[in-house]
C-alpha cells in the first residue's frame, strides 16, 4: 500500500494520537502541555500552536472521535470523515513549505491545532477510503492490547501494533502453548 507522503505522515500522527488514550494499562499519555510538546516533536505541525491547557484539552477531546474510525468499516467511516470535514470547515488548498513538496492543507494556519489535526486526519482517511484499503485500519490482535495501527505491509498480514512488544509476546505465548501440548 503506497500513500503520498502527507497522507502517510498524517495517518501515523492519527495512530500516535489515538494511542495516547488510556489503553489496557489505564495510562493516558497526553495530559499536559509537556506531553503535547513531546507529541509534536514526533508529529510536527506548522501554524499556531498555543501549548496551553485549553489546547491540550481540545486535542485530548479529538482522540475519541478519531478512535471511532477503527470501530467502523469503510462505508461506516464515510459519514465520520464527512462530519469532521464539515466541523472543521475544510477548504483544501495546495501548499509547499519546509522540506515537504506540494501537499494539501484544508484549514488555515491559524485554525486551532485540534481542528487542523481533525481535518488532516479526515483528508488522510479519504485516501484510505478511495484506495479501498480500509481493511488495513486495525486494532492490535494481542489479547491484552487495544492499540490501533495501520498495516503498511505489502501483503497486509500485520496483526500486532508497534506500541509495545505485542507481536513478540503473543508469539512467545503461542510457542509455550505448543510446547505444553507437545509435552502433554
């Protein structure tokens, strides 16, 4: 699956943002302006970033809305994406800046950070929907993990997230079960 650079970067941002929600371990990793700063180091944004408590709360509120995209199929994602575009008053335009070639911004640079994130996420999911790759939008298959990911593998066979050692842990568990059956 090949997406243009801005789509893939945005999809990676959405995965990172959704995975800040309290998961099976109950830890919420986006609570303070410092947490938001750390997030923005990995997922940089141009335009106005206030880095205050209100902005953190707005970004935190966005997470659940984005998580819904992992709870629906391709057809179910369409109204969610359309609502995000409408709520963000999206008006796509081509831009070029920094090290990035031509790409789309659909909000103004002075729109609130959470709005820009939401609209960019919606635009990226448009590409996923249009390319009929929605089956790659997945929740980790590990028994004790609910992290989300997008399967970028060639054959679409990825089953576990990258947030921990889920794949390793589940493979070890499967190995131990096989060995226990063999010795029984």
